[in-house]
C-alpha cells in the first residue's frame, strides 16, 4: 500500500509542478493535488504550495500506517496557461475516468512537452501587443512602428538571457535598458517622435501583470505567504525595469546633455 501511495503522490506532485511552473495560482495547484489524491482513494491529504516549492503529506485517517511527505523545489517559472488548463482538465477528468498511474504520468509528460507557439509568432505578437499600448497612449504611426520593432528586439534579447539562465532581475533590467537605448536611437534618427510613448509601450511585455494578478488572487484566497511572495516578485521586477530605463536615460542626459 505504501508503494501505491507513493506513486499517487508522485502523480499529484508532477501535476502540481507543471501548473506552478507555468503560472498557475497556488490555491489552484493545491486544489489539483488534493483532487488527484482523492480520486485514487487517498482522502487525508495536506497540500501546501508556495511560488518556489510544493509540500504534500498523505496519511490514513485511522493512523494505520506512517504518513508520506513529498517536497518539490520549483526553480524556474514561466507563463503557459494552456498547460495549466490541460492539467486542470486532466485532474477533473479523474472523477469520471480512473487512469492507471502509468497512463496518468504519461499524459502529464505529454502535457509538459506540449509545444508552445512557434517563436516567430511569439515575437510578432510581443511587438503587436506592446505597440498597441502606445496607440492607446496616443502614439502616432511612427511611434507605433518604432515600438513594434523595439518590442520584438527586446523579446528576443530577454528570451536569449532566459535560455542562458540569467535571473529575472538581470533579464528585465537589460531588456528595459535595450528598449530605452533603441527608443533614443529611433527618435534621434527620426523614426520616432514621442520618446516617452515609445519607451512605455516597448517595456510593456516586461511588466509583471500575471505576478500582480496572482498575488492579489492568492491573498484574497487566504494564501498570504504566496500572495506576499508574488507581490515582492512583482515589485522587484518593476524596480529592475525602472533601473534599466533610468540608467540609460541618465547616461544620455549626462553624455549628450539630453539633446538629439
């Protein structure tokens, strides 16, 4: 029976790991883990999830056997809500269809390896999303095209840094610095007009919108530790973005006198 519990626990934690790595709220991860364990007949489950770790303990209600605890450290996080949705659907489908542990693990591995959108689509959409923020701010056609181009370059640069395992502070600081430098260059060369609108729209892809949303949702759900952690993460990200922009603007003012 211990082996069965360990296998069920491994399945549940694997599902929780995929969700947490791809931007799910902590309360949703906890609910998924508990749901999977109960689907396989383990009713006494305690799940505690933070943005950087999963802690799960299963036990029998009558205390006839020793409890089993599983801890999983989460070191990398990204945003892929499609995978979160697929794991969530899988956990709920267990109420109707009882997969074997092997089949369940295979399904989760397939979800984890599910391909994202092609890189060229992600780059194009990053530029499109950011440039339309400029349009909302009143940017003209030149500013729109400038922010569109700059945002794609920033996305590629941040993606490169992420592949080389740079921490998120460095990623966002360098990304915002590149955005500011290119915005200054575009305006200097006459490809843009409003420097502020180009910079603001170009750094939109770096803003921690999901982290802020999850921080609020976790706090409302009573997960104060996770909510605070995500809130601090969003704050540090905002500081890194401001640092990158501020450094480039400061160098420009002191080296060129703030003139083009």
